[in-house]
């Protein structure tokens, strides 16, 4: 439920930690990991911008027949 999810988020991000200070400190991201992640992030933003009309626009036929129902459920 949403109450448990909210409680979980508060416990994870706002509750005081029981870890030692040396365990809390984390090193920075290495360049070999940061560069591919940045490339993927920029690619995702660019694709989201290009596909936003197709995904959000109500008048497009992008999804077409993605949900196919039985003809018996759509009596005319």
C-alpha cells in the first residue's frame, strides 16, 4: 500500500543510519562508469523528446492494436 511505501522511503532516506562513518563515505564514480552512463542518459532524453508526440499525443496511431480484445466484449 502507499502507507508502507511512504514509510519505507522515510526509513531509507531520512532515518539516522547505524553505520560507522567510514562505511557511509563512498568514493566518486570512476570515469569508465560515468561516461557510458552519461551517453545512455543523453540518448534516453533525446529519444524521449523524439517519441513524446507518439507516446503522449491522443490522435496518433502509435499504439494501434497493442491491446486486442475479444469481439464478444465489444458489442455494437
